[in-house]
């Protein structure tokens, strides 16, 4: 039920979907509104197993930038004077609790006459926006979201590179001229800096032989920095691999200067094609991985590093 676009903020739609009601149709209409506003979205369906909850709900919440909580009324549980009071859609409160723990920005819409202190809403400092007419809810959501939320960001680190992301420099301590190929690591969150970012080369696969080498965990070098970790406010470049000008058929992972064991320097021996899997870890972002194909020919100008 989700649109997929890695450049769009994703909204997790948490609402009841009681059989025999219009709730599923309303959720889909809200999803269409979000798509028109430039968002990605996911509509949560009720899970009845721990595995399903962990693999679907947890993952979708973890990878969402916003949560939109809709509290539809259920059976009547009492009265407030002459006004009936209804129970809300309590299953969705579990998703709201997880979103609160993950500090995901949230908004709650609550149907009129639903008990305002039910479930997690009784302890959260979350103002619920009341609605009476379900048919009007998609447009109510449109007005709120267009005024309050931004579709053009992601709470993630993203790895990419351009064809000219390299630099020829004198490599210390060998004093040899080398070409360093860079990977751009972008922080797509507009408001939060990524702290203590470390980078790693996880594996090397020889495309011709299909043989994969899993590497010992060792920190790679960030461009222009000797420290193995950096903050990323907007973007940083990672020194992915380097090739000495006089040995263009061999590439080496660019290890952080803080590492003092020469045995970490794995040689990627060409000519040939090699798939390299990179990992970036951060203190406050989820892990980011990406694959890049390294082509080694017979000359320096034959070398390419492109995202898979």
C-alpha cells in the first residue's frame, strides 16, 4: 500500500480498519492526499503475530519520518451527560507508543465523542484534532500536512557518487601519486546532524569468479580527516578506494590513519569487475549500506566506480 520514492518523507498511517466500515477507504483516500502533496506513505494493517508485527510494523515505523494517527470510534462505553462516549481504536495505540519511543513527529485525529483519555493518549502530551464527518477527514489532513510537514527529506544517510568524485594526491608515507575514489554520504535530515559516523567496507565480490570475500571490521578514512569518525551535517566524502598511478590494475581500501596494522590492507587485483559493499554507522541514524561496482582495466583512465 505504499508509494516508493527514496527522496520523499514517508508517513506511517495508523488507523482502525474495521471490517464492514468505510475506514479502509478513508485510509486509502488519505494516502492519495499524501501522495499528491509529495509524500511516500504506508498504511498499517493489523498484525496478529509477533513475527508479523516485528517484520512489518516495526520496520515501517523505523523507516518513517512522520506518523498520522486516526482514532475512529468503536462501541459505546458510557455517557458524558446526555452525550454518548465511545471507545477508540486501541490497536493503533501500540503503533503510537513505538513512534513515541522513536521520537517520530506525530499528529492525532480523533473522531468526535471518542474517550479522550483512552490508551496512550492519556499519558502523551499530544493534542488530538477532532473531526465529525469522516468523509471530510482527507481534506482536513491535507490542510494540516501542507501547513506543518515537509515532504522533501528523509531521516537517513544516503551513499552515492558522481563520475568525477576522485582526487589525485601524493599518498603518505609512500610518497607515491595515487587516485582516491570518493563516495558521497549525505544526511537527508534537514534538522538533525548525524553523530559519530564510521564507515566500513563489508565485502568484496569478484564478478567474474562469483567469489565473495568478507572482510575483517576496520574503519575507513573520511576525505581530509584523520579521525575514524565524523559528524555529518549535510554531506561528507568517504575515501572509498585508491589506486597508485604506477599500478593501475590494483586497488586498495582507504583505511583510517588511526589503524596501525598493515594486514588490513586488502588488495583488489584486476583487471576485472568487483562489487564492493559499504556500510556507514552513526550514533543516531540507522545503518546505511550501498553497493558499488569497481572496474579495473589496464590503465588509470579505465577505472570506474559506479553505484550498483
